[in-house]
C-alpha cells in the first residue's frame, strides 16, 4: 500500500514537472494566432465563431487552401467582410487584391492588429499545421492549445 501511494505521488510529481515542458512546445505561430485576435472571430480552436459578441468568422477546419492563398487572405483581408488585412504594409506598399492604395488602406478593408510579413507567415503556418483540414479537435490538440487538458473547452473533445 505504502509503495503504491509513493508510486502515485511520484507519478503526479513527474506529470507536474513534464506539463510545463510540453506547454512550451506550442506551435511557434500560436502566439500570433492569439495576439492578433483570430480567435475572436474564428473561435479559439478555429472551429468558427459562435459568440454573439463577435462577428462570426468561418470554421477554418473545413477549408482546404494552399499557403499562397492563406498568405494573401491574412495579409490583405477580404474587402467588405469583417476579415481584416493584417499585414502592416497591405495596400500601401504591398499589392493586395490586385491594387495599391498608397495613401492608406481602402475603407472597405477592416483593420485590427498589424503584423509583419514574418508574423503573417507564422500564423499561416499555424493554420496549415494545426487548424486546416482537421475534422474534430482532439483532446491532445485542445490540451496543447491551452496548456491544460482539463480546460473547460477541452471537455467536449475526444
Ligand atoms: C473581425 C473578425 C475576424 C478576425 C479577427 C479574423 N478573421 Fe478570418 N475571416 C473572417 C470572416 C468574416 C471571413 C470570411 C470572409 C469572406 O466571406 O470571404 C474570414 C476568412 C478567413 C479565411 C479564409 C477562409 C476561406 O474559406 O477561404 C482565413 C484563412 C482566415 N479568415 C484566417 C484568419 C486568421 C489567421 C486570423 C488572425 C490572424 C483571422 N482570420 C482573423 C473574420 C475574421
């Protein structure tokens, strides 16, 4: 009995030590995903916005787009929709949706956080690696996102 308790305590200690290490292995684009505000519209895991406080963004698990397309969308946004142009030099110094607007981003384009080209590339890589084409979110993906398998959002994941 003693030995079993000791073994269990040892295991808990090992898990406690290992957990932060695993959380640090989060995808390099995850931080940009969070700080740029993508979850506000697309849901924390890219499952699509359903929170009435935020404009709805589509479910990104069910899209199949290539890297160049994603870079264009995230950099330049989608005119007349809530999808923002995130690239700092979008339209002013980078041709977007086929045109330049040197005096400023055109009014039909939503702006939110501004990202460098490197940050856009990182968040697009995150979408490619961890969001796009995934059916349901697995429990381990959910745990990796929050760094906590017991996070309430993960309860429904398998
Ligand atoms: C303010 C709300 C909002 C935010 C913030 C937002 N999006 Fe969107 N996003 C949308 C909407 C709305 C659409 C659909 C646009 C349309 O109808 O064409 C969209 C479309 C997209 C698409 C294209 C999907 C497709 O079917 O082709 C991608 C990819 C995408 N968003 C990624 C992102 C990423 C990555 C971020 C963060 C850097 C982000 N979005 C932030 C609202 C948002």
